[in-house]
C-alpha cells in the first residue's frame, strides 16, 4: 500500500511540475533592408530592371555557412561576459542558426536586387550556380549593451573553383536587453553585411 501511495504522490508531483513549466518562447531572424534604406539612385535602377523583365538574371549560391560551435545551439545566448555564456531563460531560436543566417542573407540580397535568385548549399548538379557566397561567422554576441559580429565572406566562381573576393566583416551596434531585441539587432548586423556583399555582386556578370 505504501509503495502505491509513493508512486501516486510521485505522479501527482510530476503532473503539477508539467502544468507549471514556463512556456518556451521562439525567435527568428528577419530581413532588415526596408525600401527606405536604399538610395534613390539604387531604387531607380531596381525599378527600371523590374519594368524590363520579371525574370531572374543572376543565380547565386548561398553556402556553405559556417558558425562557431558555441553558436550552434537552439537556446539563445543572452550575453557573453568574462568568457562566460549567459543563456536566456525559455528563449530559443526557431530554426538552426546557420540555416537562419543563410535564409536572411538571401532575403536581404534579394531585396537589394529583385532579379536575383538563390539556391542553398549543397545544390544539385543540374542547378549549380555560377557564383556562390561562402560565409563564416566566428562571433555574434551581445555584451555590455552592444552587439557585434565578426565574420568572413567569400565570393566563389564555381566554374573555375577560384575565389573572386574574400573579406572580413566586423561591426558593432547598440543593443537593448531581451531576446526579441537580440534577434532584431542580429538581423540588422546581417543586413549590413548583405549591403557590403551586394556592392561586390553588382560588379560580376
């Protein structure tokens, strides 16, 4: 009898714990290059291209996208201080972080030029793009009220298997507290990176 009572008490405790478990919140990165951010000259150029044709004129590959191992987690890292990762309570990324970076980068670059189309790495042999963007994010963090990115991006010619350009991108922005604010400022940092990439993409056929 006592054994059954202990078992019943344990089940009741488990049920109460499940009922009071805090709700998990999920966040995602978004493209940040709104129309008003583009220069008047660039908007005119894009409108002219849209008026001429609705067809894709430039196919770009995205990837591989590599991120530091410590970033490769679903729970959001709220901040980094003194070589310590502080995890956000009940806050998670809605998708794998490397896939999220690739998705948002493609969307930002499409906003900057609507005639582009993107294919994710690894791509099929029958849809191999002539050019591709490789991206490595070594650091993406918030610390002391600021968010920063430290990344390397590279444009590849997949036909010749040669690197056309390789650059190091570092930037810091003010960052408010909270997981939502973190997702927003990370999105803006990636948008700024896309703006730099866009300048170089416009120089290739």
